[in-house]
C-alpha cells in the first residue's frame, strides 16, 4: 500500500510517500513545497496544487493522510490560510480518487513515539531512524508529512483506526 502524508502550509507544505509491503516500509518520495513568498496568494496555492498533483500522478498512492486543522486562539488567521491549502489538498484527493484520511498531530505522535505531546524534533528523530535518512536531508515539514504516512500505516497495522 502506498501512503502519501501531507503537512499543509502556505510557506511550506511537506509531503512524504511511503510504501508498506509485507510489514516493510520503504520511502518513495519526500520533500517540501515552498512557493515564492512574494507571489500572489492564489499563485502559491496553485503551485502546491500542481506539484502535489504531479506527485500523485507519478506514484499513485492509495491513501492521502492529511493533518487535521489546528487553530490557536492567538492566531485565528492562520487557520483560515491553512483551510485554503487543505481545501486544495482535499480536492486533489477527490480528483485522483484517493482515500482521504485525517489525523490530529497528537494521535500521530502517540502512534509513533508513544507520547502525543512529543516535540516536532522528537518525531523527526524517530522518522530519521526508522527510514534511515541522513540528518541534513529532512526538514520538519517533511518529517511531519512522513510521520502522518507512517502513523497511518502503524494504526492500520494494529487496527487502531
């Protein structure tokens, strides 16, 4: 099964694609989409849409795992901006006929690290070790996206969905 994890963001949208076969996990593609911060809002969203669409077309994942929207009362505008990016990602899942699944950050961290309050850096270290990735080649957005894919695989494996 191919699982695409996506950590949405307007400055950086992380993506991580893994294949789970016979209990083994293999990374197929991972990275971060970082639109030009000086581009118009709609151009930035379009860039995320087109690049993710290309990744989906090339690898044909079975599931797209998206981080649930989290809004902090101190930054209400952030939720609105993320909502636009998430909408584009949900549209991609529909257009490519991919199952869409959403998880909270805490649920993914609990499934992988055993602590829903683990830090981004702790999750990143877990992902690096599990997938044998060099320290310099994995930013936080990418590791979060890979964690979404790996967390889904873990919950599916133990039927915790």
